[in-house]
C-alpha cells in the first residue's frame, strides 16, 4: 500500500487544522509555530483534544494556544526531570564506583568475577574502552596514557560509561550484599534500585530525544517499594504506567542526595503556571496532600 498523503505547506497545515475544528485566532502565528515545531510532533499533543479520532476532529472550543501551552509545559517538564535524573545519576555513579572498588580494587570493572555469570562482561569492557577513546576530557585522556592499564580506575570510568551500562552493571553485580550496600545509601532494597535505574534510563532517553512525557504510558513498569520510608510508601498512585510515580521516586531521591533542593516547588509551580490537568499523568486528585509533597505547601 502506498502512503496516500502529499506534503502541504505550513499555511495549508493551518487550514487543515481549522477544517478539523481547531480554533486558530492568529493564522500567521500558528503557521510560524508549525514552521519550527513539526506538525507530527505537535500532533502528539493535540491528540489529547481530539473528539472523533477517525476523522481527527477537535473537541468544540479547542484552541491552537491550548495545544501550544501543553507542548510548552511538556518541554519544561522534560528539562526539570533531566535536572533530577542528572543528580541521581551522578550520585549512583559515585556509589557504584566506591563500593565496587572497596570490594574488588581500583579496576573492579575489569574483574568478571565481580559480576553475574549471565552478564556480558566482554561487551561491557568493550563499551568502556570505546567511551574512553571517544571522550574529549583531557584529564581522563591523561590518565589513560599515564598508566599501562586496559582502562583507567573505576572511579574514572564511572564518569564516561553510559547510564544504560551503569544500570545494567549495577543489576549484574555478583554479590547481593554489595548491591544492598549501594541501595542502602538510598534506603531502598537492591531490587527497587535496579528497577528504578532501568526505568529512569528509559525516561532519560525520552527526555534527551525531546519526546512527549505528558500522558505517556510506560511499557516498563518499575517495581515500587512495599516497606521502608512511610513518606515514600504513602505517596504513590495506583496508576503505575504513567509518569506520577516516576516523579515521586525522583522527589524521594532528591530529598536524600540534595536536601536543600527546590525541585518539588519548581514542579508544582510549572503545573500551576501552565494550568495542567495532572490526572492525565497519573496524579491522584489530592496529590499535594501526600507526604512527599508536603514541603511545597
């Protein structure tokens, strides 16, 4: 079957949206935005405002500004989430390198015995070597040339390995007690930390590729703790495939690793400024009353 749709110019895209019931108060402005935000990309946001999906007709009274407002909110949400994930990632890299080095020495990552037999250790080391070769960090390059080793020490390679490999290599640590030493830093079990790292690797990739977070259902559902900190346990939502629980976990980690942060306040402010229906992201109606969010009141 041949694709039936011919490309149309930006002004025609505006006309098409009007034909489908979208209220456009400034056609020139709408065409401008469509010239810088791909029609298909913006379409993933106006999908929330569609009444009849077969004919792509909009709910009565829906405006172009409403769609653009949701797009702008989602963009800022991705940036805010990346801020939290960056700090969590830096912390986990530190803990991973510290505890592995403490148990297995400065080049623990080169020891297959440090990891599960099911872990593809050769691929892991090959990836690290490739990252070392690619890095533009002059200090790491100097370390690599200075010593006659396959790679620099684990606390150095921890800074260049991908987040995906960090997640996989944590999960693959051979000694469960060692995994728990790292997880104890965050007051969760190692199974919870493994699942969370797997999940936020996916979330980070979504953010980095500028994809939609709002009302997304995640295919991988992270494992939630069933015991431990009551603030965390009493703040989750039953809608496990949406973004809300991810934000709860990020807020919890931020409270531990950056006690004076304002991340939660920024999230609440972002929602308020854009007047967003957060139930589309799995938020409970009374979310601000839940203990993890107490500090934003």
